[in-house]
C-alpha cells in the first residue's frame, strides 16, 4: 500500500483481491458516466493484470488502473468527485514504476483523446492517429523509460 499526502491510499494486487473495488469505479466511470456497454468493459485480461485501486480517507474506492503483462496500462478511471486531486497521476506513476521494476523498457496506453494532455504531462507521447474504441475517440501513447 502506498499512502499519499492527500490521505489517499493506493493498493496493488491481483483481480481476485481488488475486483470488487476496481469494478465499482470502472462501472461508475465507464458504464454509467461514459455510457460504454458493460459487456465491453470486462475482459479476460483482468485476471492477468496487476491492478491498482485508490482509496479515500473513508476507505471508499475512488480510482483504479491496470498494468497488462505486455506493458500496456489501461482501464484508468477516477470518480468525478476525486478528479483533479492528483489521484489519477498517482495511480499512473505507481503502475509505471511497477512496469519498470519488472524490467519493461516502455509502457503504452490507448488514451481517450480528451485525456491526452494528462498523459503527456506524465511523459507519454502520441504514437499514431486517432481511432474509435467503444464509440470514444482514442490515441495510442507511449512512454520510454530512461
């Protein structure tokens, strides 16, 4: 567990440990807020990923993300009430650190186009053209470790 100055804790773990809390955030953000069909949100990769879940001071899950075996970061989501507090950046940095620790030389992600500047601030660069996924414009981005 990593505790941040804001009182937010981030826990790393597998799907069987963090599924309930990660699903709650992903459902609220992707299915309810962004209207992505639920059947597109859950996939077989969850069981193979390292997951991160952020918890507020009341131990409620407020953010999540996952690191796939191939170095992709995905399913980054933060509840609306916790946005712009640095939670997403902290989750992203922790997943990037885990990728580097396991020997990955880079990480990649498919960012929603509206989040491109967020990822750029963390050192990601655009790698390709805009494409549609689940009815939302996305862009491939990559970050090379030094």
